[in-house]
């Protein structure tokens, strides 16, 4: 079931920046873990960033550490992914997701509601 909605994707040049936004649709994500996933053509979906229910902990996969930042604003039912120093390898469909049964944020399993995705294309 689609309960989140992403925005902010688009075409950007190598080295550029984008900020993705995600909002809850018809629900709150307060108290839930949140994550950003991406899926490139021919590749499996991967967790790239996550933030705990309280906002006190974050996780980033090695390929985006130092370049991407996840942030949540529960008062606005929003979660963001700031992406800097983008590379062609970052080209993918990006999804936000929530997890109601909490797990350590390093674990990618268990996300149970999703957005439809937004395309990010980084040109060389």
C-alpha cells in the first residue's frame, strides 16, 4: 500500500546536488523508523540511509557516507534526503519507506509501507 509520497527528483549533472522530500499520506509516521532506498536498472533495491523513530540515530551505506544526509520532521510528517556531490552511479529510482516494528537502523528488512519512487538521473 502506498502511504508515502516522494518529490524532488530530476536530472542533475555530475557533482551537483538535490534534496528529496517524502511526506506521509493519510497517516503519521511518528514513532516509526524511516529509510531511503534506491533501485538502479538491473540492480536490487538497497537501503542507503535510515533514521530511527526518535531521530537520535542515523545510518548510511558506505557509498553515500559524507555525501547524503537524512533528516526527519515529525511535526510536518516529512523526511528529507539531501544529496550532494552526486555521481552517475547514484542514478536510480529513490523510495522512502517506513517501518512500524522497530529494528536497529542498520537492518534493511521490515519496512512495511512505501512511496512510489522518484527518479534521480545524474549525467556524466
